[in-house]
């Protein structure tokens, strides 16, 4: 299956579609909620052009995420690529795609992915402290646990 | 300085999540979901990240221009599905595990996200990085918003 079609099949499982991000000429990122459709035999995805967006070419990112009404059951994906215009809309050509949070699928596979993510985050945390020359601050567990209890009881 | 309109404020305080976009060293926009806190006394957005997920912090240190999009109304309790796009300048704090701002952010997070990362012994041992956080403050420069959430139409705009 082509990458564009794979991304589209994943995005349609999200109630609110996806978010397309580009970088405006003044350097600020701009993000729009959208519902992409596959084009070019599923190689790319087309997004309806917002009337106010005056540019459409360059590096781009397509991200989808969801949570339930309790802010949990998190799911998310990200695709990176570039955009151009085909006269009918903005065309996103993906180069990379991965799930950033997943709660559906083979439980063994999900567990393996979760453990890998955990190990990577521990490494990244140590790397961040090292690169920025900071020491890990002590964590006031009693204060945090008490505050959490208070917040949940209100 | 213009004030943030009331209809925008209602979205900023009600939506559980938003989408933060930073720009990588290669100029690639990268969007991640975040749990934002609107700090009305400072007229800015605060998000935080555990230091185990540092890529957005690295991006902001290089390129402080970011956007925060509020476009998923799930759990907000608001009528309609308004969308708000903030573009602004971000700064990052030193690594912190507790202060008044984090206490406020946690309080909002725990109320909105009634499940979440725990404080049990296993989490404390293997996920302490989650509780060692960097605060990201975003001062808005421009706000666009769509009362009906249809972002293909022309937005209302305020420059701050």
C-alpha cells in the first residue's frame, strides 16, 4: 500500500480529521484542521485550501490525535513531508509516517512499543540534562500526591 | 495592546488539548498534542513537557516562533466547534519539578484528565522524567479564530 493511502486510512479513524502545519513566510508555523483525501494513486493527500492562506509550498507536517472526554485513551500519528499546489487544493507528499500513540492492535506489539518508548524517553531525559548542563531537580512526591488528591476531589 | 476577545478566551480555557507546532533545525514544522494552560494575568499560553520528550524544547531553543491550535472540542462542554490559532514567541524554562505555575498546570490537567500518569512506585522509578518538566511560555503575536470551526473560511483576526 502506498504511504499516502496508509496515512489516509489511519486519519479517517479520527473523528476530527488531522492538522496540517506549514511555515508562513514570516517564520511562524500555521496549522489548520483538515480532512485530507488521497490523490495521485494514493501517493499524496489533498487538503482543501483555506481561503486566507496565501502560500502552500514547503516542508509540512500532518498530525492527528484523539482523546476521550476524560482526556485519556490517547491516540496519535504524525506524517512529515512537503506540500505543493495542484490548483484544486494543497497537495501533501508524505516522506515519513509513524504512530506517536496507539491503543489498538496486537497487545504484545503494543507492550513492546511502549517499553521501547519508555527506554527512549529515559535516554532522552538524561541527554537533555547533559546537553543543557542541568541537574535533575528532586521530585516532591508527597506534595504532588496531595495536590493530585485535592484536584481530583473538586 | 489589543485584548484577547471573550469568545477566544472561552475556547482557551475550555479545550482539553491543543496542537503545538514548532520548527525543526531543518525548517520542518512538527506538531504535537499538548495540554495548554491559558494564563490570563500574563495573556499567554503555558504548556509543559517532561524532559523525556525534549524535541520540541530543542526546536524552540533554536526557533522560538511557534503556533498553538485549539481545534478539538472533545470534552470542552462548549456549544459548536470553534477553532483558535495562536502564533507567538515561545521561551523555555529551566527543568522544574514543582512551583506555583506547575501546581496550577497540574491542577487543571488532573481535573480535565481524570485518568493519566500515576505516582505509584513503578512510575516513580521508571518515569521520573515525566515529573521533571520544562515550562514553555507562548506570548501571542497574532490570533485567528473561526467561531464555527471551518478553517477553510476567512478567520477573525487580532494582532497583539
